[in-house]
């Protein structure tokens, strides 16, 4: 089996291009180091996404876009392909690392998705660290308060050929409080099974309607070529629903694919035994 991790920073274009590329490289390095040391794909994608949640140039965790009340509400999900275990959280306020709370829910195993106050109650019961919601609002987001599709995500294959996917986002700027996008919905923005792991980004409502991540997984079963599946999935998205989208995926052999809607760019980073690349 060939280990690999592929990370995305959302479809754009975006500001702070140099800073975002540096952040992406750090995220890929962090996740790949776990794989290199024999760690699991689940640990690798969680660690990579956590790095981007700490980076204010990405729309996840600190730096997330603001809803119509000027508040940060975040969503995140993880899924492990070998066991189909999944954990997802949504409409969170005061959680700096939603991907870690999603992992906590995955490990507990009782529920797949918790949102809003129920998710915060779960966090308190498990002594998960919370922060003042205002600390997640950056000056840049408060100033711009504009549309932003910078969801972050990662997919990985480990030494055992096991797969995992993780996605985290602040959603869309100006959204109605309580809105959930595709990120925490298993099969829409995040999905993994024994064959393929997928993370999506873009216009969440349209991705939900397409169940885009699962759409890609179904295509892979018919034609197991990750690069082709990524392209065909985005092409089908463009034909059937409005908006833009990006997708990354990886199979159990460590083969990867990624694609984004025409006219957009998607920052991504890839690490394999051959090295690390960051690009669009």
C-alpha cells in the first residue's frame, strides 16, 4: 500500500495567496508525518485540518466567515472508511477546533451528527475546550463580511490501505444562523468507505442536492480511476445544479484525484513517498 494525503483549502479565488500556500504546506507536512510514522489515515486528516482551522486565512475555525448576525458558526465532519464510523458537528459557536469535536463524537459512537446547543452540551460533557465566540472573529472577516468558499478538507490512505476524510468550514458569509452546509452531512461534503475517501467544497446547498461525495464514490465503483472520477463528478455537478464546487479524493492504493468548477481555483497540497507539492 502507498501512503498519501491530499488536502484542499476551498474553491476561490481568495486573498492572502502566499500565506494560504504556506499554511497548506504546513497542513500537508503535519498529516503526512503521521502517516510516515505508521499512524492512521483518520489521525492524519484530523491533524491536517486542525492546522488549517488555526490559520486565519482559511474559512474554518479561527478566520471563519460571519453569519448575518456577525457571528462565527462552524461545521465539521470526519469519516473512517474501513469501519464507516463517522462524526459530524454543525452550527457551533465557541469551538476553535470543530474537527476535534467531530472526532470525539465519532469515538463515542452513539450519534453521527450533533448541531447547535446540543453539540455544545456534548462538548461540555466531554470536557472539550471551548472559547469565547468573539475570539474566532478575525479583523479581516469583520471588515470584508463577503462571500467566501474556503472550506478546508483532507483525505488520506495509510500503511494498511485504510482511508479517512475530514472537512471543516465556517460556511458561507451572511448565512442565516443555524444553517448547515454540506460539510457535516455524510455523503454530501464528507465521505469514506473501503474504496474511496472524499472531501468537497463550494456551494453547499447544491452539493447537498447532488450528494456529491457519495456520487463520486459510486462513480469510482464503476470506473476505479480517481483522477477521472474527480473530473466527471464536477462536470456532472455543473450540468445538474447551479454554483461551483471542488472535490478531492483518494483510493486505498494511495491514488488521488481533484477537480474544481471551470473559472475557479482550488488550493491543494499532496504528499506521497515521492514528495510534497502545493498548487492549484
